[in-house]
């Protein structure tokens, strides 16, 4: 069973070093560069794509031509089966997902 919390009850002061510091001490610390900033290594920032460790690898994808029972939606540009054809707008096919 969860314990209920009375949000209207008076709060107790935070028991940390920052709670006792005055505004002047905090601004002086910030001016001196002694703030509680987190040191971040620049090498850790960034995004590495999967497969980036294979620079000499050439990616090839076989292209399969559209079949006679398929169409390309003029809205989403995806190839669908004719059963997903919803309507044609100005002679351009629209799939059921885009309609």
C-alpha cells in the first residue's frame, strides 16, 4: 500500500551545502568558475552511425522494378499493391494510408 503525501504540509529545509549559502556566495563562486558544473569530455559528445567502423565496406542494394500489380503513391511515394489503391487525384494514384 502506498503512503499518501500531504502536499499542504510545511516543507523542511534542504540539508545540503547549497541551502546554507547566501546569494552573494553563490554568485561569487560562479564568477570564480567554482560552480557545480559537470565536466564533459568533448570526445563523448557526438553521434556515431552504426557501421562507421567499416569505412572500406561498400553497400549495395538490389533494385527490383515495380510489378504490374503495384503502384507508387503520389503522396507518400511508397510502392503499394493495387489492393491498397484508394483513389486517383488528377490522374495520380493515392494509397489508402494517405487518403
